[in-house]
């Protein structure tokens, strides 16, 4: 969901970056230097992310371990939640939402609900 959302936002004139939060790698220094209100973390239910990762691994003929295992996904999610908490980053749950819905929710965080619909349409 990160890539489609950042592309959608960019197409709408918003500057956005797609930065994965990985267990094995600390967040990039430029990300940590941003004001916390400018960082939005996308959260997805582990079971849905597992489905997506398994499909991606099979299509790309990649090994599923550890990338597409529920245990690893849950560790990654816990890590991302801890980073979000520690750095006061906002979190948007993207489970079951379209790219347009996610983008509108993100825009609402920046401009408020009264302006988000007009800007994101």
C-alpha cells in the first residue's frame, strides 16, 4: 500500500516518500529529522499483509522465509508500532481501504476534514 499511496499523493501534488521500516535496519536519519507530524505510518493487519507477501514471493520466485511468515510480519509490525510511538508519528490503518481512501485520510491529517475531500478529489 505504500507505493500506490505515495504515487497517488504525488499525482495529486503532495510530496511523499515511501520508507520501509525494517527490523534489520535503523530508520534513515533524514526520516528521524522530520517533524513528527509530517511522518505517517501505514498499518495493515498481519493476516492481510501475509497474503500480499506470499503472492509477491511466489510471483517473483523469492523464498518465503522469513519475509512472508506471520511471525516475521508480527515482529515487523511491533517494531514499526514502537518506532511510531517513540517518535510520535501518526498511524493510518490501511486494512480493507482503497488507495483513494487512505490518501484522503492522510490529507485530512494535514488540512482537516473540511478541505480534504476537495483536495483529494
